[in-house]
């Protein structure tokens, strides 16, 4: 489906595109630097989701509205499966390093979710709002995954 964007909508999508690009890079680097293998896996999965968000936003900037997909339930199912065994086997010093990565990424997810919230309110096309709201919900789910890991490992202050 083709859509016409206002200048404001274009600006919001460019902001989201930049944020998603940064998220992809941050999760890739976090996966490379995480000490716990379980945490590396979480970061790698979220990195792929962020790449998908980047691709969706890039398509929207080009005027293409993607078909609505059921990615939310996939994220919830994978989180429920991952929650069963979130305890880290890393040393105390390694856990501190991982806690820093988690805190940084959790802050990023909170910020990005807010940017999507603004975009949802500003877009005039109902289907575009639905796509953006679905991505926002996925960003919130990413934050929940990070928070669950932090709580399971006594990293949450």
C-alpha cells in the first residue's frame, strides 16, 4: 500500500530511522561485549527485531506501508520461554559489566518507545498508526525482557 507523508511525518520517520539504526548497533555491540551467553542471545534476538523495525521505517519513508504482522505474540512467547532460565553464570565483575549494558539499553528502549508514542499521535493515516503502535509495543516488550533479566540477577536498582 502506498501512502503520502506530510513533512512532519517524514521528519518523525527519519528520527525513528536514526533511532532504530542506533539500536541495531547498540545491541550488536552489547552482544559482542556481554559476559553471559544467555544475555548475548537475548541481545542478538533483539538486534534482529530492531533491524526489522529499521527496515519497516525505511519502507514507510519510501511511501510503502507494510502489511500488519503478528510479531507481538512471537515476542511474548519467546520472552516467556526465556524467563524460565535467566540466571547468569557470570562472575560478580562480569555481572557488573553486563548490568551496565542492560541499564544503557533499557534507557534506550524507554526513549525509543516514547518517540514511537509521539509518532502514533502525529500520523494521520490509521494504518500507519497501527504499524507504529505495533513497533512501540515490541519496544516495550524488549524493555520487559531486559528488566526481567536484570531482576532475575539482582541487577535492578
